[in-house]
C-alpha cells in the first residue's frame, strides 16, 4: 500500500501517520520528493483500516497494490 501525503502536509502530520503505522505493527519506507512524500507500507496491508488512514490529517490518497 502506498500513502501519498498532501503537498501542504507538515512534519507533524507526517509524524502522526508514521506513528499510526508503527502502533498498528507496520513498517514503512518513506520517499520524499520535491512536492510530495510517499509512504510505502510494509506488511499484511489487508489488516490496514483504509478509512482510518484516509482520514488522518495530511493524507491525500491511498493506493492498494493488488496481490498477484
């Protein structure tokens, strides 16, 4: 799963999203570009409450990566 943050997301919002993932036993990889930050969620993402994550401040959109 990929979490794309809003362009205007600040460090506190980003920290909160990462904290949420750690508290729910997920690891992640952060990629910070010129305009967006993308978080790649590592683990069984079927266990992610997508609505909860979508409603976190600073989150722009989620992309669920299809299984083979």
